[in-house]
């Protein structure tokens, strides 16, 4: 699933905001999904953040790619978790819009 969030921040400012807020990612995931949620993050290059969210027995790999005018998320919905697709898309869009807003 792809979710694209437009922005006017420029790559450097968006990268700075993302780096500053990474520490909150796991706490936010636990708040949304319960205490057993974990989030692992790794910058794979200057403009791409890899995330692995684990919760409710599912592992959901994602990437967040910083483009000049958008923040583009690619989320792999695991087999059996299709029922949560809309919830996941909504959460990604909401958190992404807060980040770039």
C-alpha cells in the first residue's frame, strides 16, 4: 500500500523533523495498538527511513521516503491483516500529515 503526503517543507526540514520525532514512534504505536507494540527504525540512506512495526501478532514492514514535495510511505500489509488495511492507511496518513503540517 502506498500513502503519499504532500509537503512544502523541503527535504532538509522534513528529514530534521523525522529524526527529532523518531523517539516518540514506539510510544505512539503502543498508545494506538496496545502495550505490546514495537517499532524498529533504521535510516537506509539520507532520504529513506525503514520501519518495522510489530503488534497483535503481525509484523508490518514500511518505508518512508522523503521527496522534495511529498513524504511517501510504502506499507506491506501481511497476509491475514487485510482487515486492518483501512485502519493502517488512516493511521499512516494521520501521523504523516501531523509530521509535515
